[in-house]
C-alpha cells in the first residue's frame, strides 16, 4: 500500500472517530466520575458494561463505514442483454432512469459523486462514515445510531457526575476544564444522534429515504404518484427493512401498486 493512501479521507475520518471515542472514554475514567467511583469500590459490572457498549458502537461504526452499501453492478454487458435487463428492471409506466456513469439505474438507486458509484435504495452519503448509506448497510446504520445514543447519554451522565463547581474559577478550570469540555462535546453529539435516530426511524416506518424525502419533487417515479408507492404499513415496512421480509424488488412493489390503483379506478 502506498504511504499516501494512509491520508485518504476515509482513513483519516475513521481514525479520528476511533481516537475521539477512546479519548473521551479515557477522560471519563481519569476524572472523579461515577465510572471511576464504581471501579474504586470494586463494582466492575457497570464499568465493563460501559466499555463493551463503547466497543460495540465502534465496531458497528467501522462495519457501516467499510461495508458495501449496495453498489449497483456495473460490469459491462452486450448491448442486447442490457436492453433485456432494462425491460425486466423497469416497468413501462416508469420513465427509464439512466446514469451517465453506471448505465441503467434500478428504482430507488442514485449515483453518489463522492463514492463514484450508484447505490441501491440510496439514503445519503455520510461524511462521518465516509461511505454511503444504502440498501445493504442502512439497517446497521440505524442500529449504530441507537447504540451510539445509549453510549453518549450514559457518557453524558458520567461526565456530569464528575463536575464539581467551585471558586476560584481558574483553579476549577485547571482541574475540571477537560471534563467540562467533554460534557459539552457529549451534549452536542447526543443532540445530533437523537435527531438523526428520530428522523431515520420515521423514514424507516414510512419506507422512504432521506434522498426521496427531500427530493421527491425531482424524482420521476415519485412525481407520478400522489403518495409513497413503497409504503406498506408500519409492520411490513419494519419487517422488510430489518428482516428483508417480504422479499421482492422495488420494481415488483411498484407494479403491484400500479395494478391496485388501476383496479380501484376500474371499480
């Protein structure tokens, strides 16, 4: 591996996240927080649980940031085979979507200019992950947000438990300034994680994506329908998102919705 490959954005972001995670954990252990008091009293269950949660959130982060988010296969094919694939992939009622880089786009896919690939069920490109969130890693992304929020809120409580406000302020700042900065940082991260988790749970419950929610007026297959053609109710949406059930392509789901609309209009 070339030495300059160590300085690409993905390596820098993931290294920064790892260092920040363990740095904050170290601060919580070194100051007089509830975490350190439990350790000194020999009550190791809670400190070990906290460490395992931190490790779990870090492993989930790395899994989401390093895995294939659902890239569209762009292997070259003969022209006749591409036409057959287009016919099977896109129902006649749906305008054929083309990507200047990756040829035909399946429903709900989008080209990511940062990753330079088309991603199935594209949600967004996450700069903190330095990876896209798409069909394959979106469930893990939501699980990561939930676990990370638990760790952040617990860390917030631990940081607050170690803060002792006293005068003179200069002496307090020297003894507790780093812990107070950690508390502010954890507050900011907790707020961001809470908003992200709430928004993604809403999107999952309605079977839509961030990109579709924001840009529905510009997406051809959404402009044709008054509502969300992929919404099948809360239970089925959650089952499909987390368990892949019921299985089937988005094109099939679209065709079923189209047939249902046609039947209702005929009736």
